[in-house]
């Protein structure tokens, strides 16, 4: 049985720069994929480094010492896109295959407004040093580990993970305006998701509160829609680089959530509204009461919702719990819960009870 002596250590960003400059770093060995990161992903990484947040482990493999320079050789076996991103941001002349269209980028304002559009050399000395001194967690494989064994190691790492859900896949693919807002909205309401019992901690760890935030935001943008994962993905893609409605969507989302919290929040965890399907309907009817049915995104002040209407919504929650709402509504919230017809039935029912 072969065992592996893997060294666990830390290296600074400046170490990788020095090795690349000295020619002792192999950034892209034959079994590694070429750089495919989008500029949004690169921007997100730089912001992560500046904030001092952790990133996944870098894996290196030691190679034999260069007999001309007497310097140890190192090979990036996992993490070349992270290293390449920082090299191209800090000193792209160190990349022999540098391509301006592919590699040149700056930080996006959706990730960090203070750094947005500013190249590394124009950052303050403090920020430059912060980036250069950032420490990667690194695991170093010894020289006697061959390519086949490297692939076996990573197959073993990947085989123990849980399959990514749709929202986790979107998280890995998009880094722009819409995705950033969705995560900000989910984070701002984290205590509410917990207190209202809409999501368990396991749900939150799998980003399901981000997915619901996305659905509610798309409702504000597009109106009622069927929950289809490819459609949500299309919205993420469409508004990845430019999202002109971002401020208005965020403002309206916040106003609706604050109104729900103020008027129903204390009892929501004990009500039918903690069901995600019914909560979608609650959010929808409150949004309509504030802004009108099929509301445009032109800036406007929300209407005031009377105490009587809030009382009706509170009473209706008990009816959902006792299943004394119309049969078609019960079927809509227990069967095809996210198709367009079911959402229409639920929202139309809430409209009727609000309007008497």
C-alpha cells in the first residue's frame, strides 16, 4: 500500500510572483485545463483576497531542483486559474502567453466599489501589500507522485462531495451584477429566513435562500413566472454584466420584506407562510398592494397597506394551516407548486380575499 507524504503549509502571493519571475514555477502542466475563468470570476477572486477571506487550497508538486539555478521547481497541479488571475492582475508581463482580451481585467464595482476599474499599480501601497502578503493554504505533493497518481488523488477528493444543486452551479458560473445582488439580498435577510423557519440550516448551507431571493427578484422584474431552472439561469446570464434595474429591484425587495416583517414577522414562524410556496404568494400579494399589479420598474413611492388588509392576510394563514381554503388552492400548494398555473391560482386567491 503506497502512502503519500504531503506537506501542508502556506505561501504568499508574492512567493508565486517570485517563482514565476525566476522561471521555477510551472503554471499549467499537461493534465491541467487552460484558463477559462470569466472576468467576473477574476474580479471576485481579487476582492476575496483584498478582504482576507479564505479561498480553496492550492496543490503544488515539487519537481527536481534546476541544476543551473539550483532553485527548486514547483508545479501547480490544482489552482492554476487562481494563480494566473493574480499574476495577470499584478504583473501580466510574467505570463508568456498573456492575451489582453482573455487576461486583462480590473475589479467590478458590484464586487468592490473602492477598487473598481483601478489597475494594481495604481492601488495604494497598503492595498498592494495586502494583496502581495495574502497567504494561500497550500498542500505540496512530493516529486515521486506521478501524473496518474495526481489524477487519482483528485478523483478521490471529488468522489466524497455532494452533487451541486442548481443554485450552487449558478454560484460557480456567474459573478456579475445579478448574482451579487441575489447574495446580498439573501444575506441581509439571513436572520429573517432563520427566525421565520422558512429554511433550515442545511437549506441555507446549500444556498436555497439565495434561490428564493432570486425567484422573488425575478417576480419584481418580470412578473409571475414558472420556476424553471434554465429560466433562472437565463436571468443570471442576461443581467450578469449590466443590470440597470439593480437599485430599484433591491429597494422594492427590501420594502416588501420590511413590510412583511413589521406586520406578520412575529407570527410568521407559526403560520402557513413559512412554507416556501405560500411565502412566494405572500410576497407577491404584498408587492402588488404596495406597487400595483403588473407594476413597471419606473421609480414610484409604494402605497400604504391598511391594518385591515394585514389582518386578513394573518387570518388567511390559519385557513391554509387548517386546509379550509378552496380545493384548487390546496392542490396548487401541494402538487405542482412552482408551475405557472399553480402560482396564478395562489396569487388570485390572495387577491380575492384581500378585495373581499
